C-alpha cells in the first residue's frame, strides 16, 4: 500500500511539475527559468514537510513521493545538457550555481516556515 501511495503522489508531483513548466514556458527567456522555479518550489515545500511533526511514513510519502515527483533531477540534467550542447558556458555555470544556492535557501526557508507552523 505504501508503494502504491508513493507512486500516486509521485505522479501528482510530476503533473504539478509539468503544469508549472508549461506556465513558465510562456515567459520566453534564454535561461531555463521553469526548471529553476520548480526546483525552488520543491525545495521550499520539502523543507516545510521536513520540519513539520509528521510520522516517518507521512514524510516518506510527501517528500519521497510528492516532492520527489515535483522536483525531479532529470529536468535539471536535461537543461544543463542543453546549455552544454549550445556551448553556453556562463549560463550553465550561472544556472547550476543558482540552482544550488536558491535550492538550499528555499529549503532553509521552508524549514523555518514548517517550524513556525508546528
């Protein structure tokens, strides 16, 4: 049952990711803004769930399933490969640095929000 619920929530997270990416696609930019936005939202939400007093099973379902499906690493890898192929070295470096810094900052903020809600 746990595996089926994790898969279901992972699918829901992936659906939200696709919808957010489509929404961000309307903003034409030379930068993979959509994936960065989704990653920040996933880190923020994951931080909130991690800080809430949830059971280990609930955290597994929400973070491993929902947030895992939302913030998939494959999108970041795909965008990085596209920038690499286009030989946009500075954009690639900026994208990876922003992904790391903004992701960590969003997770820290999410943890603070989660502690405040708890």
